[in-house]
C-alpha cells in the first residue's frame, strides 16, 4: 500500500457496527474511477478490513461528510431513506457575489451532460432533465465572499454547484461553474456539513457534523 501523508482514522467522524462516516478532504475521490488515485472507499475498506458501501457521493473537489454502510442491510435501510427524501443534508458554500435575496428556495430542472461531466439548469422541464430543489440562507459575509448554508432537498449530479451558478453566485474556486479563478489546490469551497437520518438498528434520529477545512477563509466564519 502506498504511504499516506495522513492517518485514515483522522478522517473518521463516527463509527459503529452498522456505519462509518468520514470527513472527506477536497481532492479525494469518493469512489474509484479510471484514475489510479486511491478513493475514500478504498481507505474505508482498508480501515474496516472488509467491503463497505457508499450511501451517497461527494464531488472530488468538495469536502465533508460521506456515509458508508458496513453491510447490505444497513445499505438498504439508508438508501431507502434517501429515496424517500427523509435524510436531511446541509452544506456550506462560499460564493460571490452575495445573493439577492439572501435567503431563497431554488427550483430548476437539471440535465446531466456526461461528455463534459457537467449539469445544466433550465427553468422548464426538457427531455432528460430532473427537478432539482434546494434552499439557501446567508450565514456570514466577508469582504469578498459570503457563506451560504444550503439545505439539499433533492440529490442530483452537481446540483448545488449548478444551481448556485445559475443563481449568479458560483462557488469559490469552481471555474467549471463560473467562478472567476480556481483555488491553488483545485478545490472548491463546498463542504458537506451535516447529515441527519434514522439509524439502521436503534431506529433513533442521528445527526452527524463534520468540521470545516482549516484555512483562513473557513476560519473567519468561526463555525467550529
């Protein structure tokens, strides 16, 4: 195994005999693709010493929570909640300029273009599109950027990135969706902050929160 510049255990936010939850750093794949880079699922299986199953994905340049089921029963239980939209997922995103209004629900129809690996928004349904809903509110403002808390209502490909861009407020660093410049490390300032779901075995509501990246911009909001 290649030598890591971090400890896998440092990424773990929560674990029990049913699930394991990581705070994925930006730049890491959730699942393996054609690239040779190790993905978060690879590290999760190294740590757990058995196969695990991703409940959802998080874009490579974004950071934050990713939940894995440790068995197929937990996988089925949690994905059923996702399909019924009873899982609550909150994200944080640095954007520019400050949106007007500062709090709003966005509804678009998203169509994924696999060739360019990008989602396109429209106000009306077009062939192959799916309805996308989210709500945002401004929670902090700095000189050049503002921080939005985003409640994801549906879960579409690149949904937050595409909808905020269409709203005229692209995410910092996300040149693919209209940001003026990239971040030096090619990350985007989108963070999967919290997830709330019913636990597979004790059947109680559980909320898990991930610390934000440690850099001057994120630290300025004094969230953690």
